[in-house]
């Protein structure tokens, strides 16, 4: 199993209510928000580099 896949899926599909036969909790949503902030920096930098080319 890939580490962090649950937060990745929830960040891309926030309307999901059940994932892997488990309800999505408020704690999952909070962790997803933190995960998204921590992992979005690389995406912004990558996009900036691509725009500069």
C-alpha cells in the first residue's frame, strides 16, 4: 500500500464519503488539508518552472 494515498485521493475527490470500506472522518479531512498544504509546494514550483520555459 502506498503511504499517503488516502489523503491524496481525498484531496482530489473531496466529495468521497467512504474509502476502502471505511467512512471518511473529520480527522481524515483535517489531515487531508494539512497533507495538501505540505505537498502543494512542489507542484507550484514545478508549474512555475514549466511556465518559465
